[in-house]
C-alpha cells in the first residue's frame, strides 16, 4: 500500500514538473517571436520541424521579395542571384 502511494506521488511530481517548464518556455518563445511548424519535403512523407524567430522570418521575406524583383527585372529566375549562374 505504501509503495502504491509513493509511486503515485513520484509520478505526480514528474507530471507537474514537466507541465510547469513547458509553460515558461512558451512565454519565452512568445517574447522572441519564436514559431515552429512541421514541413514535409518534396518527395517525402516524413515531416521536419522548422523553427524560426520573427527576425529570421522577416529576413527570409525580404530576400524573397528581392529575388522576385530581380527575376522580374532580368526575366530569369536563378538560385544564385546573379546572371552568371
């Protein structure tokens, strides 16, 4: 009987400990704009987790807009950003 009570208290301690750390991580992630999403690669059914901060997403958006502007100006879409590729 004592072992069942002790075991249930230990399990309760682990569960409550895991629950408290995840909420503090969520607050820290929300402050920095941290966001994760599952992305599947072309030809694969296995999703990968992609995490980024707000700053990284803004930089990627700016690079995408710049690449679009360059491709419209030159009439070609290149992966390296210059006409010599």
